[in-house]
C-alpha cells in the first residue's frame, strides 16, 4: 500500500523501523484484493489495522487461503471484509436468543427429569441448534426443498425436537420403556432417525427434513447420507443440488480420526457421486471421550481434512451466537453459489462427561474446573442483549418459562402413552409403495424373446457408424463373440446380466452399478462403457440406447474405497424402491474394509429402524489358487448375520411359503452358477412386494466357462429363479441307483461334474446345486432327501471348513432330516480343513487340498480311469500337432474391421442348468478346463504309457497346445482372470 503523505521516519537501534503516532493517521490506497474499505479507496493506517483486527482476530477464524480459485477467495473476502458485513438487526437478535433458549431449556429439562439417563446432551455447544436452523432458513429461502442431516448421537434429541419439530411427547416417551406395537427390535433413542414434512415459518415454504438413523459408529453415516441425498437429487431431476442440501454434523475427534470421513469427502467432486456441496458442522468439544486433542490428532485443527477438497473453514466461538449465525449465513451462501463443501467449526466445550453418568474430572480435571465456572451461552447472550436494550430481563425470563412449560406439557402427554411404534421413526418412507400392494406376490421374472433379442443385438453391436467411434480391436472380438451367442440363443454371464439390466430399464426401473472397475469389469468381461481409441473422454454405453423411453442406466467406476462407496450405494437404495442399486467389489475379499456398513446398516437396518433397502452386493468369490486375498468373499460372515432360526422347520405347505421366507428374512444370500439364475435374481429384487438386500457371490473363472452358459429358454416367460438346481442327468433320471447325493453351491459344481466324469460315476453320484443359501430352501432340500432314499448325503465346498456355507447349512440340513421321523442319515462334510487364512498362496498346496477333498467324495482314480484319461490326452495332443502343422490361410488386409462379419466359431449351446453332454468314452463335451487339466495331466503322468511332452487344454470343444505363460501374463484370446490385483496395475491393492 502506498502512503499518502511524507515517508515514515526511521530510527536506529534494536528496533529497525517504527512508525510515529502521526504515521498511523497516514492514509493509504487500498488494493483491489481487500474489501475492508467498502466504497472508500483510502483509509488511515490506524483504521486499516483496526478493521483487519476486528475481522480476523475476533471470534471467527477464517481459513480460505488454501483455496486455489481466486474467484472463490475474492468472494469470501468481499463477504467477510465489507463494513457492517456481520450487522444484525434487533429482530434477528431476538430470534437467535429464542432458538438458543429453546435448545438450552430442552437440555436442562431432561437433565432435571432424568439426571442419570444417557441422552448425550448438547450443553456447551447449544448454539449448534440456532446455527442449523439458520442454515435451514437461508437454504429454503433460496429454493432448497429437502434437507438431510447425518449426525452421531451427541445433540440428536435436540435436533429432532427443535430442528425437525418431531413431536416432543414422542421423544420423551422413548425414556419410559414402552413396548413397541409393530415389528422390529428398535434402537436407543439417540440413534433414531426421522422424516418430517412441515412449513418453515420464517420463509413460509413447505420443506422436508430428514435425520438419517445412525449407529454408535459416529461418522459412518456420512456416505449413507450422501448417497441418499444424491438419489433424491436424481428423483427430482435436480442436477445442480439446488433443491437438496445434505448437512453432516461431526464431532471434533471423529472428524479427524475416522478414515470414512476422508473417503466420503473424496466423493464430493466425482461426477456420479457429488452432492454439489455438503454442509459440515463440527460440534467441537475439544475432547474425544476422555482423550485430549494432543493425543487424538496430529494436525493443528480437527477440520484440516476439509482442506483436501479446498473447502473454506470457519472456526467460531460457541459463546458468541451472533458470530455463529454469521458463519452459517456465509457458509450457506457459499455452498449455494459454488456447489462445494464448506465447514463450520463451532468451538465450544462439553459441560458433562461423555454421557451424563460419566465423570470427566477423572481425566480432564483442570479443564472441567474451568468449565464449571462458565455461564451457559444462553445467559451470556441474554445479558448482552439486555445491555444493548434489545430485550429486558423480564423478556428473557418469559422465554425460559414459556419453553419450560412447553416441555412440561409434552412430558405429561408422554406419560399417557401406553406404547410406541418403531415405524414412527422411519427416516426413508416410501409413500404409495406399500399401500394396496400384496407383499407376498412375486411377479414373474421371465423375459420375452423379443426383448432378449433387442437387448442382445444392441449389447453386442459397436456404436452406430454415425458416431464415428474407434473401438479397440480386442473389444470388437468380444462384441463379435456376443453376437454369435445371440444368434445361437445362448448367454454367458455378461449377457445374462445385460438381460436383467436391459429388461428392467425397459420397464422404467432405474439401474445403477457402482464399484471399482465396474465399467469394464475386474475380469474384463463386462465392457459396458466403450472408450474411443483416438479421442479422449469419448465413451459409449450400449445399455443407454436400448429404448427411447427407457429408464436411466448409470454405471461408474468408483474411487478406491469400499466403505464409503458401499455406504453411498446403500444410502442411494434407501431413497426409492424403484431403483436397482448394485455395488460390486473388485474382489470379494475386499468387502471386509466395509464391514461396518454391512453390520450396522445393511444387515440390521430394517430390524433396528424399520427401513427397507434393495441394495445388491456382487462379491467375486471362488478358490482358484489366487492366494488369501483374492479367493474368498467370506460367505460365512454374511450367513452368520442372517436372522433365520436354524432349529425351526418352516411351514412349507403354505402356498406363499417362498415369498413369506423372503419377507421374514433380513437379507438374501446367493451363490449362483448360471447366467439365467443371475438374471432372475436381479429382476426378482425389483418385482417383489418389498425390498431386501441381496448378496451374491459372483464368479471369476465361470465368467468365461463354456458350461456356465444358459440357453435363451431359461430366461423366457415360462422360467423363474431356481433356489436349487437338481441333477437332471443320468443320476437324476435313475435315483434308485444313486449311492451318493452331493449338495454344493457355486463354482465348485463344475469341478465336481468333471471329477464325476473322470471317475466314471455319472450314474451313482447325484450333484445338486444350492443356489439360494439364505433363506434356506427347506422344501426343495427335503424333496431331494426323499428322491434319493438310499444315497449317502454329502456337502461339498471348496472353502475351508470354518469358512464357506458349511456352518450355516449343516444345522439346517439336520433340521430338515429330523422332520422325517424315519430318517437316520446325516450330511457329511467334504472340503478343505479349517484354516485361519481363507486360502493358500502356494500352488502345490492348493492342488493338494483340492485333490484331497475330491478324493474324499469320489475316491482314487482306478487304473482304468487313468488309462482312459491318458489316452484322451494323447489323442488331443496328436490333433493339436496336426492342426499346428496344417497350412494357415493368409491374413486379410486391414485386420479386424469394425462391423465386419465375424467368423463362426463352435460354441457350446447346452443348458448350463442341466447335466453336461457326454462324448465318446465318457468324456464331457466342453468340460471345465481347470478341473479337466488337473485330472487329465495327473492321470497321464501316472499312466503306464506316458503321453508326449506338453500339456493340453480343452476349451469349448476346441483343442490347442497350452504353453506355460509367464507369471501375470494372459493370452490375447483369453484375458487374464487374475485381474488388476495380480498384474502390474499400480492402483490395485496388491503389495
């Protein structure tokens, strides 16, 4: 700044430069970067220093210099530096006091009535209620229609009473220990949520306000709230966040201490996850339970995590209500203008301990000696207004008396209540969905042939020529293979999934698929989003172009987070029953980092909070020698969380038994083996008269397995979801000859089929697939017991004994067997031995474990078995040699061309739900490459006549020499099924 007057005088000595008193009166020209002058271009230095000190050294600390955008920083300076920027009139001050009195008296009233009851009161940060109400008023005034609040337990009851205006008698009734008259286990009062639609008296506008129910896990509600807010924006067509505002209330220790905060904030600017700005309010008690800040964080402020998304941060003294309200106004305006996150840090204290029965002097004696001498903010502010002449002491006493009487009347009313309803606390009502609906009716899940043809042709075609889209050659080959399947009326896993998505989109159901690498698929099987090979940011999604009036299909790769993204999708599914919301894990093992979301929200949300969700989890799972972290989706954990009774045989004679089972369970657990069953399961999610989470343990190698395919007839209107798939081969046709009945689930079925063929036990061993593990299909299992009265009963799984489904199915098998008084059999276990690790990382041990449990079922290969397999290997090698020595056709010029006619290839079109067809000598056509090679090569090694060098692979009835690839490499025609976790992808989770 250039002075307007004589230059400053200098003095020598210890102080190099000082200004004389007269220099403080010298006027300086103000630069454009500051707004402290208002309309004045010059100010005396004394006034400049005074104004800057009042703005930046008062009860508000502004942090915004970390923001890169000059536009935002200039706006903030203009908003906070202009003269009288924080001036309030008398009516505004009275309203602040009224709200502060109401919040404080509420806490005092409960403390008087229930001195030893836990309520996690807000004393010390009471001003948070006026702050939230100011945000609500300002937001509704500029067009916001729905405000969603996520918070932990501290202050929740005050927010429910004084922000949401939930009936106070209902809140007080939660303290009386009344019995609930409806279903559900309920939750403690300070975890409950609510949905209210009311008139905002300040703006005279109707508004909706939701407080999302939350467990004691503090910040884990954050992504759930964000997902619910994003879904509400979608339903309203609000693509800028003008009508919906999410508010998250944090604690100081949890805001900087829990990783889900960072994960959730990193969603703020991602296109398919943004909520166009979230309001963060920190109730800063300056202590975390009993831990001082110096032991609970390394950063200077608890709010420093907000800087990663360049959010402006306002630190404000909780004992200065006017400063707090001004922060609320600035924050609301900032979010509305820039659609970005903003943080208000209300620095106060906690008058009591962690809860009302806790003694804080044990751990913070000096702090609480001082706290007990402090007057409440309500009294400090009322004294200030009395001195200013805004109110009189009588006015203040009248306010206190008024609200105290209001709460006393509500208390008396609550005493008259004889019961409560859990459903009165639901935070996500679906008006109109349940009314007049038969909840036990499940609509047919089949699809017409015309619909399948339309979806299949679109899904297997490159973008239309007018798009001038340059498609990758490898993707073109995948599309050509899909078109061939459509022509032959057979579907693999990706096509079956597309049938489910496309048919629901046709019916007006919004479909959203989210997770790491879901656009392409971890195992490169999906390819829903095609990328232009010579232009950046140009993509094409065929499923968005099926029908002109279809619903929206959203598929998006997520950030490398499981916890926040799964929480987000769960919240998204809560907003409406008319959306299929799917989260897919990169590998099923990685779901354990989202365990809190699963335990506290998905598995138990309906039981605790009477809210339903149809969210779908797809967890890639199977034991294929890929090591401990790329094998198991932890089936046993999900089954353990299921709430059906293992000792009670249900009434299977009920005509609505299947639907009633689904209605009464907390979620559905499946381990599917056919694309058709996947399609029916996904469609059933949307066609039931209620909503339940679905957890499916999806395949890896089966995505391209030649037998894991379904003919179109398994998708048509006459088909439906199969809870079990019985044996329809030779064993099933002659059940009297069956000596062993093997139940299994998932990918191991295909291994067992191959092993049964290799051991030549097709007639004597029946294999039944349990597709739906939970709820357990008692009726169908009992039918299988009756069908094979003389067979030895077995359960086969590839997981270890303490993992997988065994501990869940074993007692339920027993319950089904005990139903028949004449039954003397029991089901024996056949699988890997118990282990603390989900899988071995040693290939040799993996193969030995596999051989051991297979041998326990089928026994050792006989000499005749070994000779037959050795002859078969030798025959395949000779054919392969002959094919490699034959002259090849010269390559065509130009290579593969987009839209070119694909070569016809021989593809197995057999029904994957039926037994595999057998060729000459008992060999299975299109047999499992994995299982067949292991057995064939072992037999060839042990046979008297050794085969010629080299191993062979049988893939879709086509034989070729299989050279041993380098580790982590894949052939061009068969992408590496190990996915990014086993290659050189630096964004994967592998060390």
